[in-house]
């Protein structure tokens, strides 16, 4: 693998977008179909316990990660020399080991270190390492191979989960699926040549400090954005118990399907493109075009959800899952705004306007917690009200971030 990353041309955008969206559509369809089977064999409370375990571990990951993958993708070619690559890769390895040790210690100290949570922790550690390491390969826009590896891995992992529930393993299939998925993606990356082959050395304290300075805005946003999704699951469990968390988890997955399909373009691809494009006007035009093109299908999906949710949810999942309907309707704002906010996030990252994005994140938490605090004062909110609060939070974040970018304008200095 060459150490230098060539500049990305516009000619790669269309095939890259097509490959990523095709792979992600396959992943979404596979996950959706597999879930239809799993909900027939796994009770809402078991789904809730799995969702709470996943949220607890992932929340700790969010706090401990320095987002080195984003630093790699965002860096200009001339700044990412071989010595810098070695430092970044060594930091990824050491960060993964440190997060693993701290997470295991936390689980053991709180009495939640079971066999299943250990499998989940190992799977998430492998995915953390793979997701960060692939950034060296991904920044060169070689998405065709990545799309095949990721789509195939999801297909095999979800197929295995179906086989396991038919074999009587129940909720264990959920935890094993995460481990198998991570292993398959790592194997696929190795086969592609997508895993770095740089030597691993001890990262010195001054080098860690330099990485922390580079990623401080990315880190703050990463903690806030990653923690938000985990926090809302934990809040659903707090207010509605394991069963309510199970309903909320399923509704959140359904509402997130459109974003899952669009995320490769509004997320991974747009960050790469914004970072390689040197013309600020071209960056803004691309951002606005993405917002417009994404808003149309997302608005249609939300309208369909509002009208037909009470029909297709019980038909797909079974009558025991009918409470998902009210939660899903509450999440309709999240359904529309998740991808739009992600587009603004990638633009802010690439153009170093992180301060505006962080103000938007603060508004997101305020939009979430204010209605829940009011609801808690009047009576314990249920899972549906948590879903509505999530939508309010996303609306506050999008409005604040978009307004901040508009105020900064095209000719002023970046705000972060």
C-alpha cells in the first residue's frame, strides 16, 4: 500500500456513492429481514437488555475515543507522511487496548461482566480497531471493495443470527452477531489490503498531546453525538423498564433505516469530498445540494410512517410489538433530520467550523432533556415521549447549526 494518498477527482464520486449506497441498502434490507425473524423468537425485555448493554459499552467507547480515523481522512496529503501515519496507527492500536481494559474493568466493577457482555465487548473492540484502521484505505476513495466487504459481512452475520435463533439460542444470537460481524469485516479488510501494515511503536506523551489538540473539536462532537444515541436508549430503560427499552430500540432502528441508507453519502463520502475540495464555494454548493436531495425522500418516508405505522408495525413484528407504533411516530422528526444534521456535521468537520457544530450539540441535548424534565415533573414519561424528545433534540441541533453556518457566511473566518 502506498504511503501517499492521491488527490481525489470528481470522477470517483458517482461510482463511490453508488457502491456505498448499494452496500448500505443491502445491509439495511438484510438487517430488517433478519429482525423480522428475531422479534418472533426474542421477547421485548430480552431486546431491551441487549440494547441497554450495547448502549452502556458504546457510551464508554464514545468517551474514550480520540476520533483518529477522522483525523486521517481530513488530513491533507502533504501532512500525512509516513512518520505521521505510523504515529496515528500506533495510537489506534494503543487506544483500542486501553479502551478494552477500562471497559472490562467498569463492567466487572458494576457486576455486569457476563459471558454475553464479554462477547459484545470483544466484538465492539474489534470493530473500533477496524473502523479506525480502514481510514488509511478509505481516504483514497476505494469504496468499491469496502462496499463489498461490508455488505457481505452484514449478510453473513445476520444470516448466522437467524440460524442461531432457530437452533434455540435465543437472545444469545444478538451478542454473537456483533462479534461475528466484526471478525468478518476485519478479515475482509485484510483481504482487500485495507488494514495498515505500519509498525507499531510506543506513542510518546507529547505525541498523544498533539493528537488530542488536533482532535479536540472532533472529540467533543464525537462524545456528544455518540453519547446522545446511547443516552436515549438508557433513558427509555429508566422511564419504561426493559420492555419499554425494547420497544424504543425497535422503533429507533426502524426510524433510522433511511439514514442508514443515506449515511455513506451524507457521512463517509461527503467528509472525504469536502476535505479534498479546496474551493469553499464548491464545498457550500455540494453541501446545499446534498441537503436538498436528502430532504425530499426523507420527508416522504416520514409522511408514510405517520400514516401507515399502525398498520405495518403489527403486521411485520406481531401484535406484541404494537407499542412500537407510538414511539415510531414520535421519532418521525429524527427520521427526517438525522441525515440532514450529518451533512452539516461533515461540512463543519472538513471546514474546521467545529465550534458551530458543538453549539448545535448543546441545543440538541437541551431539546432532548427539557421536555423529558417537564414530563418527569408531571409524571414519568413513557417510551413514546422519549421518542418525541429525540425528535425535538434533532430539530434544535439542525436549526442551531444551520443558523450558525448562515451567520458565519462565506467570507468570514471559520469559527472552530
